[in-house]
């Protein structure tokens, strides 16, 4: 298929689901078994399962769309970056949870056309040792969002003091980490609680299905969020940067809400984020593959 040829959205979603399910099959086969764990950093883990899941996902994507570009957490950039389409793959989002058998990890497969997420699938693992189950979130642009094939939508909560919130922290304990610790404390005081699951794709899906009202985090990567963002938006949610600017999956901050709480929560996240920028922190777009054009051409 020529890279300039437009692919129907249902076809993109079907391949995203097939790829995510292929990765999930690998992950399911590794549960309740010994792990071979390696370290990418002091506390950042990778396992053989991450790598095997990514290979299973990539096999589906390459066979379906050999001319498309791919950005994987473990394998980096592959394919033709002059394509209009970029697949963003997290083969095991929440690796640390997986290594501890903590039930909050997922396989996430999403696709951009230029800079816009247009289809995505997240297979979430829940339950726990010996009772593992999955649920599959999916969406394509203008098609609504589903969980296990049933429509989902964000909550209708309009007051922060009635909300349940989610955040996340990166591995680097630096200025954004400290700023988010302040946000964690401030918003814990005024909401019904702030959760930290450790898997961005799941966090976004939980807001999408209405069991939490908002999620924010600094320095997420495209593979963390592409599938989750389209699922959230199609469920009626809203996404911007943490200082209220238009969001792309290459942005270094994210505020995702049920829409009703977006403005109230920006009152907390925007000052912290603007202060970081004023202090010289680089929050410009990152992880855009060399040669991939996010600025021109049709999005849908």
C-alpha cells in the first residue's frame, strides 16, 4: 500500500485490535511464571515479555501496513517515516506492575495520521495471580469508544470535591517530579482522592469509562498515550497540555479530563507548569521520528 493512500478508519482500528491482542496473548502466556528482568535505568525495567510482545505487535502491523512508520517503546523507529501514518506501540505499559504481579498493566497500540490519533486499542490486564482477565478498550475517530464492545463515556461529575483523580510520576526525581508532588498534595486535599497506577494507557481508559474524572502527568511518551488519547476523546473527554495548550502525543505534559472538570483543574496545573517553563525547563515536543511530518496534510 502506498504511504499516501488513505486507510479507512475501521480498518485501522481492526488492525490495532489484532495487534494489541497478539501482544496480550504473549503477556498472558507469561503471567504467574518467573521473570527475566533487566534494567534500563536505576529503577526502569524491561523484561523478555516486553520484547516478545512488541515483536508480536510489530508482526501484525508490518504484515498489514508495510509502508507505515512505527514507534515502539523497546524497538524505536522502524518503517517508512515519510508515511502519513505512525503506529505508536507500548507492548507492556506498566512493566514494573507486571514484574510484581500487580494488576495494572496493558498492551497499547495506537496510530496517528500526521499528528492526530485516529485509532487505538488498549488491552488491560486485571484480576491478579491465578485469576487474570483482560478488558479491551478501542476507538477510532468519530466512531465512539468501547470497552469489550460496549459503548463507554466519561463521567458527568462537575465539582473537584466530588472527583476521583489519577496522576503518574516518572523515574527522574527532578523539577517536574517535585512540581507534581505539590499537585498531588494540593489535589488530594480538595478531591475525593488521587490514585497512581503506573500505566498511562490504563489511566486514560479509566477516565474514558467514567470511573475517574481526570488524569495528569509530565513527560509521557507517544507510545504511552496515543491509543488512550483517542479512546478518551471518543468517550467525550478532553486533552490539553498542563498549561492549557493544544495537545499532541509529542507534548511533554498532559491533562486529560471528563471535560467538565478541565477548567477547574487547569487552575492547579497551569501555574505549576508555567513556573517550570519560566525556570528554563524544556517542555517542547519530543520523540518525533526524524522525517515524520506532523504539520501538513490531512488528518483524517
